[in-house]
C-alpha cells in the first residue's frame, strides 16, 4: 500500500488505468468514534491494526467490467482471482478488507483536507449496502456467529472464546463464484476450476466450515457501524463450506 497526493479527486482518472480497481472514499474514522456516554475511543493501531482499521467506505467509481482469465500471461493487468459479477455502483456503502496490500493506493487531495480516497481491487470488497438492500460480493456469504453451548456455569469462569468457529448461520447469501484461478504446481501453469458449484445457500442455513481458522469478521464489536445490530457476522465463500445442515 502506498499514498499519493492530488490537487483534486477529479484527477483520479489518470490513475484508474488498471482494470478491477474501485475508487472508494472512507466513510468513518474509527479513531474518532465515541461511546454512547460521549467517551472518545482511542485506537491503539500498533497493537491490533486489523481491529481498528477503517473498513467502511462509499463507492465513487467502478470499472466498466471485471477482468478474469485462467491462463498464464506475462503482461497486462492482474486478473481477478475468481470469476464473478460486478455488483456495485457509485453511491453504495461497502465493507472491505483490513489487509494492506501492495496494489492498494491511498489518495489524499488538497481540496478535501482530512478525507481519504482509496483505489482497491474489487475482490477485496466483501459486501455492499444500497438503500435497504444488502448485496454480498465476491461469493462471500454473511453468516451470523453461533455461540458454543454452555455445559456448566463453572466453565464460564474459564477465559474461553464463546464463539463456535466451525459453524455459522447464513443471513445474507451470495451468488457463488463461477470459477477460481488456481496454480498447478506440477505443470507450473494457471488453470480455472469451479469450486463453489451451482447450489445457492439460503438465509437460515446452518453451515459447517472446512476449517475453524477460516473466520473473517465483517466488523469488530468496538467499531460496528454497517449493521444496526449487536449480531456479529463473518464472511465465507462456498468453497470453504464443508456441509449444510
């Protein structure tokens, strides 16, 4: 990730030259958040940067289409890691990754001091809100966290994570990705494979994950703003789901 400075955001057209890039504008500054009592939340980003990262933004510009291929190429823009539809529009509110990738560009503009724009790959955006509509993106299903059953009141004294990381309840189902771009170590070539299948998940489905460490929270409790709810959601693609019950 690196930062560039422009006189005005109208100059960004010079930078939007590579496909699959989305121009977004930060919507909230987590370090400015206050509790209901008016206490300012001070974020120690050096300790847990992912916890306090600004992840909610407004969509400003989108590409005409998404670029994907499953063959080897030594030139041109980086393709999408999977084949999916472009489902966002300018004005949408989105939640994106907390990771700091090399191909993400922060943009500061002289005529909008304090604002932060960002050029981000489309595949790094998880979900969009358009009015009252929730649109899961990139094949990421939004699932409600499920608490582990309490066996004994005595065990409540043990500092154990209450969330069961192997299961979840589907709340907003995404369109399955049609193909994934994979690397064949034997042939040393790229190829495409359908890992999601055609079956659609439905709200209310209970899913069992392939691994418990596949657990990316959409938001953190301290900075939750996208949903007006105390429920915490995690995102998961269908390829990482082992079973539905």
